[in-house]
């Protein structure tokens, strides 16, 4: 069966992306190993199925993701819209002294945060080298904010972005080297701060506008509408809790989250809709959202996602969730708001 893909515009740019994308973090082997051939096969499978947006980053496998994404895209008959990220420089290190973090089989590099003008330009050029491509379309500032760096630790890094990093991105975009700029983070509050620096085209926000959590609804998503910026929703399954796992925000889910998930799942069951299907399709009910970005680890996992994507979801499901107070007030749903 061929999946149905609508397309949406990215901000006010000329870019159009399918509403389902491919995130390439998990493919780089977070928590468990993913063979490189399997990673490449998953990227190729996404292209074969008609997905036209692929996201990667230097952090993913400490260069591993960009390498195998580039291997596939260089041979692609039609190149998709590609995004990568800046803010981390990779420095060679002996594997026995390497800080691997959660990456099981990363390349032999450590990461150094740098959001300055020179750091952004160096990171961008390094990504092109790892990808083996002459261009990418979207560049995100990766993981700036207090969630990653702490309140005090983020201050000098934010000063780097405000003092030069943003100017570097604007220069790349305004000169036509790239098509769009944004931030890729897990906290919406830092994106409100980013609006004070200037104009952005698109934000990759993970986990904060999902079937389980709509904390970014106000003021962030409404500001995106006003400022004509799009949102890519990463982490639509909230680290796995919405696909039968026990993780939320990368940690064991607290009891109140488990209870809410059970309540949402009960409503989905009433309508004969798999919970993961509702989770995958929910973010697109908001007009600011242009793409949902799951991260399958194999072609088989991608096929499972495509099955959920193709599930028919009646408007009455969203209405029922709203009536039971399981969606935040003001959440856009077909026919009105929660």
C-alpha cells in the first residue's frame, strides 16, 4: 500500500515538505546499536515511500548519522529537503577516552559546544563534509537552552548566539546558501527568547506539542502563527510512552503520565484507533505545524509508522478527548478548539 502524504510550506520559504519526515537520531545508535547498513536502508526506504524531509545532526552518533545519510542522498534520484544542526563541533579523540554519552557505537569524536559566528560557520562546513553534499536546506541551532546547559551554563552560550551565531545563520540564508534557519530544542521557552533575536523560518520542537502534552500552545505556537514561522514536531511519541514504552522525556514515566496515557488510550479504543496512530497524526491539527518527525530504527519500524499514518481517525475522536479534558484548552481540533 502506498501511503498518503500531504505537503506543507516551511514558513514563508519556497520549501515544501511532506507532513511526515524521517528523523535520523535513533538510526545512529542511541541506547542500542544500529548497524550502518540498517541505517542506510531505513533512509532509502523513507525515500522510496515518498517522504521528502530528512533531519540529521552532528551529535547523532557523533558524526555517524550524517555520514550514512549522505551515503544514501548522494545516490538519490530526487534529493529530499535536508536539515542538519549547528552548535556542536566534533573533535577527534581516542575511543578509550571518549565521552560516548548514550551513543552505543559513535565515531571517535568528542563534542564541543560553540554557538559563535565562527563556530556556526565551522559546524556548517563540517556537516557538508560529513554528508558529502554540496548543500543542505535547513540549519537549526541545536540544544541551546537551560534544559541542556543549565541556567548559568546557558548564559555565555546564548551570548555567543546573540553576538554572532544568529548573524552567521542569517548570512547563510540571505545569500541563498541555505533556505531556512531555526532552532532544534526540547523546550519551547528558549524559542520565545529566540524571537527577540530576529526572524526564523522553522523550529524543530521535540516532545512539547504531542497528544500527551500541549504546553507549547500558548504563547509559543500562537507566536509562530503571528511571526509566520513553521514548527516541525519531533518526538511525537514522547520518548516511547505513546507506543507502549515506559519512557517519558527520556526517563521512566511518572505515575500521573502513565494514568493520562491510559485515559487517552481508552478513548482511542472506543473509536478503534491505535494510540500510536492518534499520537502521530495529532500535531498536524495545529496550523503552525508543517511536519511530524518520528525516528524509526529500521525499514520495518518505518513500515509500522506508515501503517499508523494511514489509519483513518474520525474528527469525533479529537472532540471526545477534548470533552474529557485530555487536551489543553484552546488546542485546535477539526471543527473548533478544545
